[in-house]
C-alpha cells in the first residue's frame, strides 16, 4: 500500500515522501496515528495544500525570529552579584536569571532557549547566544558586576 508521510518516521522517510508499506502497518499505525495518508489522487492534492500552508507559516515564523534576533543584538543586560575578597563571586548567573532580566526589558524568552554552557561565575562581559528559531540564533551581552 502506498502512503504519503505527514511526519518523519525513522527508517521510513521524511514528510512528503511517498512510500510503499504493508497494508496492516498503514491501516493500524500510520493512518490512525496521523503519520501518513493513503496515496490517492485527492489525498495528494490535500497534502500539497497543507504543505504550502506549512511552508508559509514556517517562513512567517522565521521572519519573526530574524526580527527578534535583530532586536536582541542591541540588548545589554547587567546582572549584579555579591562578591567576596578578591572579587570572588558568591553564587552564579544562570539562564533563569538571564531570562528574568530579559523579561524586565520586555522580551519573553524561555530559559531553555538561552544557550548558556555553564553558569557565569566570574565578573566580566559575556556574549550569550539565544536560540530563537531552529536556524536563527540571536546574541545578547551580559555584564556581570558586583553589588
């Protein structure tokens, strides 16, 4: 039985691929799970329409992400931390802390999108990447200063 894949399936194919599978696999798993459509002429037209809509939405999302990345390029945050002797930092600046500072500036960024390899544990200026979209990464500048 020929089916049109709607989602990526390991060892089978990518969305939009037309593949030959056993009828039971298609009837019992792929079609009910909304992973595929039976490859009929009408379903081919429906899928092409859905694909065009999805491509439009992806390009719109990417444009919005690029605009946000451009806005973030000029953002500079200041994180104040308690320090001890010889400027040794107590605690650290984490992605959660950076997300709160961004929220105060008017940017709603999920802390999991802040690509911080490890918490900032020293005074200084850091360039922090933020993954806004699957292929758009913005940069912000974080100043870690003492109280």
